[in-house]
C-alpha cells in the first residue's frame, strides 16, 4: 500500500513512495537469480516478483481499461480530447530516452551481473526510444494536431503527473526501482493499451490508407515489441535484486510500480477533463 504523505501528485492523496535504506543489486546477502523458464511467463521469476506483479494488477487495470482508450478505439475521442492526449503525453515520449540515460548513469560495468545486463540493455534501447518521438509527432499530425502544437502548445493541467514521476524515479531512485517504474510498469501498460487500440479497425481505418502506416507507426511498434520489452526489464530487475531481497525493499519497488500506474491514470483523466466538466468546457469555448 502506498503511504500517505505531504507531497501528493495532483488529483490524488497518494504521496511519493518512501525510499528504503539501501537497494543494492546482486548483494552477497541475496540468493542469485538466473531465469530458466520462458521470458514472458511470470512463473519464470522469483516469488517476490510474482507477488509484486499480482499486487499491482488491479492498479494497472485502471490504466489499460481507461475510458480514453475506449473512446479512441471506437473513433469517438473528440478533437479536444485528442489534442490534450497528444500534447499532454508528449513530455513522457520526448523524455523517455533521458529517463533511461539517467538509469544508465547508475551502472558501473563489472560491479555486478545485473548492472552489466542493465548497461547493455539501456544502451541498446535508448536509440530506439529516440525514434519513437518522431513517430509520436507523425501520429499527432495524422489526428489533426500539428507538430508546433505538440511542441509548444499549453499542456493540460495535471497531465504532468506521469512525466514528473518518471523524472523523479529515474533521477533519484536506485537502478532497480527506476527501471521497474519506467521500463517495466509504464512500457508494460502502454504495450497493453496500444495493442487494444491498434486492433480496432474502426480506429485504424479512420486514417487515409495512403498515410495510415506512417501515422500509426508509433502505435504499431508499441503494440508489438513492448510485449517483450517490459519482461526484459523485469528480468534485469530480478537479476539485480536476486531471489530473496528484504521485505522493505520489495515493498518499496511495489510502491514505485503502483505510483507509475496511478500517475498514468491521472494523466489520462486530465486529458478528458474538459469532456467531463461542463464548466471547464464552457470556459474553453469562451
């Protein structure tokens, strides 16, 4: 359970997860972990990790089953909601390579097997994330939101919940927490909702056939490769933490994952605020 505190994110009473005393990877006090089963089978991972994923599932569902995705896949998300989504989520898309770079700075080659794995994986995937920023802008253009609006338009109030949290956890938290909160939690939930939207003929066929592939490149890529990307991140975190980390360390990691999901949900909620709030809608029209 997330602890109450004096620094809540906008729109929620949940505070920043409290950091444990020490969250070091591959400590001599942990039993070594090396995956033997399938990458994408939860049973391949230590019991503490299985319990963590299960404990966070309900919170994740508030993201992957969010109303915004239903509106989008049914091609019912209006111009204001589309604009607020493209502009509001853009800071996370643009900064995602930087989140990974901040986690990369925490590694030292040769210090542990887990850090070696993290270093190789982060270096390889930072370049991939850079391309995704361009694909996001193409998607926005295809939906009628011009690039200059995404880059310089006013960000809807409260949609910075996710970008602020990703920045904080990547900059200040230990390596395992930073990767679990971003590369596992954020990318994992994104892979699920993007697959659901991309599978919708009503949505994909709403774009002209001649430009459809380019417009939907971001959505297509996340619906495909993100099926394994978060699992790879989970394997690295389990290698860092081993088979038997302390209970307070596991609790901290669980709080970080839940904070990512809560921040995603808040950001999505804010993208629909004008639609939900008649007073805000009248103010926007004025």
